[in-house]
């Protein structure tokens, strides 16, 4: 029973694994390898140590299952040793060599309060409260003859007045801070660096500081405050779909349900490197309604036409149209969305993340401009397509 874990590690991994403090804060910009490096450390320790208790947590279970749980499981499968592990998929617990790795969310704190841990990873740590952290910190009491118990926090520096920066970082006697940005990840493509990160400098100084430079800042001018999170997507008066095509960027499919003048949002697809053929094969299971209107990004008419031809040839019921676009379409769609109460299903993890950071652009003097920052809007754009296009084709949308 032998295998190896091939690691292409960054300096973030090296700085993190060398820390001997009980708390390590990995704070950095987008794609700096902060979260992936922690996952690598957990995989190495899970394979090489024994009789340890590992906890990987996010604030909510849907977010956990779609992010760290998937990353960690895939990483363990790549070792060649996964077949020797006992993976309880129902409870999301993996056991190996006396080790236990549990994936639990803080929205069910009773499961965590009755346990003790050697290693804890708080992914997207700025979602948690100070009380959440204290509760976890008191659970770091499992015996560890191989070293010290450690808590790892990974996050973007997007809340400089929050508890992590203001209350936890200053505790230098027990806290190490590993700061990172895109320069720490040699595996990023030049196109991603230039087009996604460095381009932020011309769009918004705050986002450039947070996501490119990995520096603490607090976004101002958030566009949407009229939303909440709900458990399920209800039966609606009408359901309209929005599509935003991508490849390196994710292709997204969002269901927009209209009910009693309110908007319900359910993220059906948010996936990169998806061809149009693969997407069309997925659409049938993702869009159960017969001939529901679908509005797609008109910047990619070839893909829309390919779906239309597929519909006509195979007799399926994809009612797809080019989205209404134009000089005022972005602001028009935002205005429509801001007039409604918006409910986002708890499984729509990426959409929730976008709503939390979608903001108006600011110039270099801090003046708010009348357009949003063009960043992390792969779910919001198709919602705009659906709302704007439907409002121009029908009068049944009730808004307030």
C-alpha cells in the first residue's frame, strides 16, 4: 500500500506549513493559492500522521459541499490511497490510519461543540463571527504528540474593520499571518493576471487592492442590499432563465422565478471549461419547465444559434433568445433588480458570493460612478439578462 502525493507547491504553502503558531491567517488576493495550500497541508498530514482529528468548515453547509469538501476529496483521490479510506458520504467524514477528517458547517454548531480537534480549517473565514471563532478555538484540545494543534483561516482581505483584522491579527504571540497575492502563484496564466486582476486598477481601486494586491480594504457602494438567503426555490408565477457563456470564465445558468412581485434566484450551473456541446447535454436536466424563456449573452450569437439548431433538430424545448443589450442595458437591469425583494437559494453559493461584493465603480478620487465594477459578475449578468429581457417582452412582472 504505497502512493505519493505530488505537490506543486507555492511559497504560500511553504510559509504556512513552516509556522509553529497555533493560529495561521492566510489572507490574500484572488487565486494567490492560499486555500489550495491549506488543502495540501491537510492532505499531507492526513496521509502521514495518525490518530488526528481534522475539521474543515464553512459558515453554511451548501457552501462547504461545493468548495472545500470537493477540493479536499479530489485531492485525496489523486494520492492513490483513497480506496483504502473509509468515506461516509452521508456524514461527510473520511477515516484513514486512525485519522478522522470531518466536514461540518457552523450553521449546525452543536455537532462541533461536542468534539475536539487537532487541525481546523476555516475556509472563507470572514463569513464567520468572532463568537464562531471563539467556539472553535475552545475545541482545539485533542492530544497531539507530533506537535501543536493549529487553526487555519483563509480569506480575501475585504473587511478591514472586521474581527480578523482588528481582533485576531494583533495577537502576535499566537498568530502568524501569511499574506499573498497573484505574484505568489507561478501557475497562474498571464492572461488571467492581466485581464482579470491587473485590469481592476482601471476599474476600482478598492477591488484592485483586495483581489490583485491582497491588501486590506472595505468595499463601498454595494449595489444590492435588498436580498436574503432562502432554503428552496418555490413554485413561481413564471420562471425565466439567464445564460452567460464562458470557457476559462464559468458558463452560468440561473433560474429567475417571479412570484408576488418578488424575485427568486436559483443557480443551476456555474462551471468553467465547458464546451457548448457539453452544456447542451446538461441543459435538459437543469431546465425542467416546458419552453421556459431563456435569455443568453448576445455577445456570443454563434452559441445561441447552435443551441437553437439543436432544439429544432432534436425536438427539445429550449426557448432561447438573445438578451436585450445596449448602452443602458446594464443600468436598466440593475434598476429592475433593485426594485424587487430578492431571495437566493442557499445552494447558490457562487451567486451569493457575487451579491456580497457587487459594487459601483469609483474613480481615483473615490467618487462613485454610474456603472458597476466588471468583476465577479458571472451569475449577476444572466440575472440581468432575464429581468431586462422579460420586462420588455411581457407586462406580467410586478416590481416595487
